[in-house]
C-alpha cells in the first residue's frame, strides 16, 4: 500500500525530471488519491509536506502548482571578499539588513577564539541577507570592544562587516578554523528566513583575521537556507 512518502517521492521525481515545469498545475488531491489508491487525507498530507519543503504552492480554490526553485546561488565559502561583493558581482539584487547589535554573556569558545579576556565586552551583530526581496541567510558576527572601541555606538548601522573593518584600517582578510554543519531552523530562524521547519540550514562557523597583523577580527556564524544555494568549497 502506498504511503505519504511514496506520493512525495513520485511527484518530486516528476518535477525534477521536467515533466512538471514551474507554475504547472498538479493533479488534484482526488486524482492523486485515485491514482495511488489511498484516502484523500493521505494525498493532502503529501501536498502539505511538499509545500513545506518548497516544491509546490497552492492557490485558494484553484489547486496546487509547481514552485519555481531556479534560484540557486553559488556560494563561495572564502573570506577574501565580502558576501555582498560576491552577490553584486554575480548580478543579484542584494540587500543586507542590520537586525541587532547586542553585548553577549561570557562564552568560553567565542572569547577564546577572539583572544580576549573575560572582562572584555563582546558584541554580536546580526545581518539578514536578502536577494530579490527574499531572505536567504542570517549572518552573526562576534567582535570585541577592545579591538573596535566604537562597536556599541556604530554596531547598529553595520550592514557590511568587511566595509566596517576597512574603515578601521584593516584591508586584507583570511579565514581560519572554518566548520560546516547542517541543522534545522528554530522558530526564530523560520520567521527571519521565511522557511519551514523542513528546510535545512547550512551553518558556517569561522574566524576572520587581518592578514597583515594576524589579529582575529571576528568569530562568525552564518546560517544559509539550504534550498537556495549551491556550494563551492
């Protein structure tokens, strides 16, 4: 007997093979139920899961349609250029929105990475990255007040952390100790990135150093929507 996942696998295969193009109308729930000899509720659940995964969308009273999933941003995981510069060079309509700048409580890993004392103050600066009006990533930078004394005052205005560093005399950067892992979004992440709980996030954690002095400028954590990127490592 067919189950919800069998229906999903079949429809995903049809979409990926090109049988259904973006904005094509899909069979109704009743038709799917008839084809697979399952209750209509099973077909409905399959469609609901496909919508959560971003494969389809629905129109009230008109049915379900194939979502355009052609936005595949090539993501080069290197620190020699800012993310905004990379996106602009690729021709995307890019925007970076500052959403917070707050001091953090002592965190051994972050403080050790930054090479600062427990008495130092460290701030987290969050920017939401947006392409074509769609939120695609959340970037959080952790910086020490001892390195950037004006961070409390100017942090809420930062939309490009590389531009901020360059304005403070740092010109060349290198990344070290980068780690990648997959996770699923929290409620907060889902609201910011406008995605469902089924969309995986690629989390990149790394530190950025000034190439000339070797000083650690930041520890960062960036969460990328896994359904919108292709990765070049």
